[in-house]
């Protein structure tokens, strides 16, 4: 089994692009069959 990858995403004033970014990352990790988590940090 693959180790889970954590992706930390700074989200200061990034509201509009978060949906697209999330969809793209999900597609990449699904293609690789790689477990992952997204951590959104508003700073």
C-alpha cells in the first residue's frame, strides 16, 4: 500500500480557485491510486 500524501494549500483570498484546484488534485492522485489528504490553511 502507498503512503498517504499530505498537500498543504494556503488559501488566503483563494476562494474562486479552490474548487478547480481540488478537482485537479483529486484527478492526479486518483490516476496514481495514491491516498492523499488536502489541508487548507487560511492565513
